């Protein structure tokens, strides 16, 4: 969440940033934060004064008794009791206003960097770069859901029977291709210096609040109500929460973690042709990169993550483009985000396969994730993450873009992982 210091030091800049994200009621929310903060500060000041007076009077009582001033001592004792009752009331009021302030801050998104373009939605994103191999398909090219059926790779109907729509079953070479991609992505991450983590696939509410998935205003998380646990939408949540309430030594930064997990998203409100096949699922596999860094190094970390994801797409021989997201299309928590999309020749559309984001101190402030400098000061870290990569649309693009009359060609980089060169 935004820090009070960030809001008080340049209120207008924060409001402009929130408006760039098309956050409704930006000015009203900021003004409310400032009013609650003043109320909190005023309550804290009175509370501190009362506590100081209690301490002073308590020290004086013994001395007054020694000096034989019993009446004055009893008066001081009565005053202490009155002040303690007031202190108890002030502590309740302090807790209430602090909780109200925190709850409000949880509803305010991160402020985008100046380099984030203006815009209301996906149509306003800026294409930063295009690359990869051009694809020429046969005239009778099929979309991946037809290819999956033809080669018996993925059974969507069986997934509906067992669970419901959006939970496919991978079979035979389809399952092996899935596993090959997971291992390929993890090995590439390890080669780039990332430490692999195998986290839980369910988290508590504190973890959801820590990375900004809660409060879940859009109802996208699966909630196990009886235990008050949430299925993770991405490994970002459990991995980043490793550093919740932690003070990291500056020498340990940057921290680089990667993790493969299943991910779960309700995708509430999604419907139509764009959700066919693997395009939009409720459960899917993903390898995630997470970094924790110093503020002055996070820009470099972000670029290194972008280079890593681009390198994966080059090795998979897929046509891709990199988008700089505009303010209106960015996530609630991101300060700067780039999306990677691969082109589906059979569907004639771009498919998002990765978002690589810098969250500045927004998550770290929620997490109380700090680092200790050489001067023994504690500062908030920057957190970053990115998909490297999400599998469903990668699989869709691989199947569609590599179909030939003889079968589906497997990119060279994946052959050692899956053990076959063609799906036929």
C-alpha cells in the first residue's frame, strides 16, 4: 500500500498517478487518508501526554508519602486513576482510527511511474518491441483445441465431467509437453541465478493482503471459507510472503526466487470466444520469478527479468511482442508493467503469456519487508515479479504455430525435455 509519507509529501502527484490508473474518487480517498492520519496523530499526541503525566505522577506518589504529604499523594493517586481510564479510552480510539486508516489504504492502488503511458484500456498499451519467427501454416490450419482433440493431447470434456469448465486434462504427449515446459522454465531460471522454491498452493488472509490480492474486490480468488484459506492465483503470493515481517541484510539483495505452482483463478465475468480451449482457465501451471531488491537497483532487476522472459520466447521460436501497459490496463499493485504476448497464427490473435511488474515499495509496505543498510537504517524494499512462463497459452501457440502436414513440430530447446521431436 502507499505510505503516509508518500501521500503527505506530494499529495497532488499521488492524485495524478491514481487518476492515470483511472481510480475513481482519487482525490476524495487521498483527502480522507490525510484526515484520518491527522486524527490518528492528534489522538496519539493526547495519549502520549497522558501516559507521560501518569508516569510523572506515579513517580511522585512515593516521594510525597515519604515527605508526609499524604493528602497530596492521595490526590495524585486519584489523578492517575482518572488518567489511566482516559488512556484506556484513547487506546481504543487510537486502534479504531488506525484500523480505519489501514482499511482505506488497502483500497487505494499503487501509483504508476511517470514512464507509464496514459490510457484507459488494452487498446492504449504501447508496443515496445516485436520479435520471433514468422509462421506459415497450412491452409487448413486448426486452432489448438482441435489439434488437442486430433492428437489426443488434452481432453476438455473430461475436465468438465470431473470438475467443470476451465479445468482441462492433459494426456500422453500433451502431459509430457506440459512437464517439459515446466522443467525447461525452471532450468532456465536456475541458470540465471534464481533459487527454486516449492511453496504451498493455499495461503492465509495475511498473505493475500501482503501482496495485494486481498481485499478481493473482483471476486477472483477461490476461498476455502471453513478454514479461511485461499487458493493461490500465482506463486507470487506465497513466495513474496516469505519476506513478510522480515528485515533483510543489504548484502543479501537482490533476492531471486523462482517457483512452479498450479494457479487458480475464478475468472469471474469471462465468457465468449476468447475463453475457448486453453485461452482462459481456472487452473493452470506457471513458473514465476520473484525478486526483492533495493530501490536504486530495482530498475536494473526489472530489465533483467524482461530479458530473461524474452530469451525464453526466443528459444521456443515463437513470434512475440512486448507491451508497455498504460495506466488503465495495469494491475492494482503495479507501478510499472510489461506484458509479453505470443501470436497465435491459427486464431489470428495475440495471447498474453507473461506480465513482468515492478511494485516499488507498495507490496513491501503491506508486508513490512525491509532491509538494513550499512548505516544500520531500515528501509522498505522493492518487490518485482514476472511469469516465466504461464503454460496454457504457450502450449496453445506451440501447437498452432508448429502444425505441419506431418504433425506438430517441437522446438529444438524442448526436445531434450519431452523426448520427441514431433507430435503425430
